[in-house]
């Protein structure tokens, strides 16, 4: 039974994966790996061992995408850059909202004043 499926799987991979699933811009593997590391790197409730593990994993994923030639260097740079910029913007917005709530401002989104 398994031997009969091998040609089918190869055929599907050639049709779909061979034409659409590689060399996409930017590298979402790098983007999500780096962003996942950034999300835990300053968390005191996350162990240092796990933070180091997340960093190593992010670095290895980025290296692997280049080593197996699934992405170009520019894909890596842009994927990593988008993760870093998104992290910074989200932190700025979060800190602004946190500061405004601390100053007594009423922040209610998607609600109309009556």
C-alpha cells in the first residue's frame, strides 16, 4: 500500500511544491523564527535555557533556509527585518496604550461615543 502512494506523493510535490512552495519573498521561516525569539527574549517568566534555545533555533532556521537554497539572502534579510520592525512597532503601541491607561485616559476601541 505504501509503495503505491510513493508515486502519488512525488507527483503532488512536483506539481505543487516544485512550482509554488520555494523561494518566496520574504522568508516566513526566518520571520516567524526571529519574531518568536524576540517575543521571549526579555520575558523573566521564561527560563534562560529556553531563551537561549529559542535564539539558537532562530539562527539555525535562518541558516538552513539559505543552506538548502530555499531562499535568497535578500529573503532572509527582509524576513528578519520585518520581524524586528513589527516587534518594535508593537512594543511602541503597547507601551503607549499602557502609558495612556496609567494616566487615566479611557481607551475604548471600536465603540462610538453616545
